[in-house]
């Protein structure tokens, strides 16, 4: 979810995963380049009772909103480094998978299975209706409801089956000739 800005050309990009698990750069607008999303990894009390929040990109933010919990996503203004908004980790929110076999897929959380002493499992449904499951640590919330806070690349995080990819490739080849 890092933002890359090229000053000379005035271009802005967001570094995200595609559905094949590779990093891809996605062109974004100048106003979208002003913020980034960060997943909360730790919520702790520091020295002298000062609350701290640690994000996935190793940012430590002091005095966060007490409603922000672990696995929530915060929107950070890159100019000031302050939290502007946050999304709770909850069913019905839009998420991106950032690890495992489903890396790069995007969907809506349908439910969460709690397994004390083991890994919690989260079930996700993409916009094509496919349901898949992954570990809780691999989930990154990117929007409230089904509306994303960041623009998404074409394909919207839907992984096609091998047969669907083949049919798409054949149709494109037939259309060009």
C-alpha cells in the first residue's frame, strides 16, 4: 500500500499485489497520493502510560483513538503522519489478502472462525461470488462495506481459473485476427 510519487513527471503510483501474487504499480490521482492505509499490528501501553499503536510498516503512533484495535486499518496522512480515519475489522468490510495461496485477491469478509491456540480463519467472498478462506494475519481491510478507500487495478482482485484464463486468451486472439 506504499505510495510512489515522481516529482518531475507529476505521476503517482500505489504499490499493491496483483492476483498472481506479484507486486504491481497502480497509477493513482494526486489527492489519493496524500494518504496510505496501514494495518494495526500491535496496540500497547508505553512508558508513563502512553498508548502506542504499531502498524504493518513499522510506524509507531502515540496517543491513538482508543477505539482502534489490532487488525483494524488506519488511514494515515503522509504529510503529517497522523491518523485521519480508521476501519474496524468486521464482517461485511472489503479486504485484500496479503499472504498465502490467495495473495492479491480482494473480497468481502463473510465470517471469521476463532480457533483459540491456533490460527483464526477468515472466509472471504469476491465480487464474482467465489468463496475462499485464509488466515487472519493475511487479511488487510481496504474499505467499509463494498466501497474501497483506495482505487483498485482492473480485474478488481478476482482470480480466474485456468480454464477461464484460457478462454479469455482465445477470445482476445480471435478478436485481434
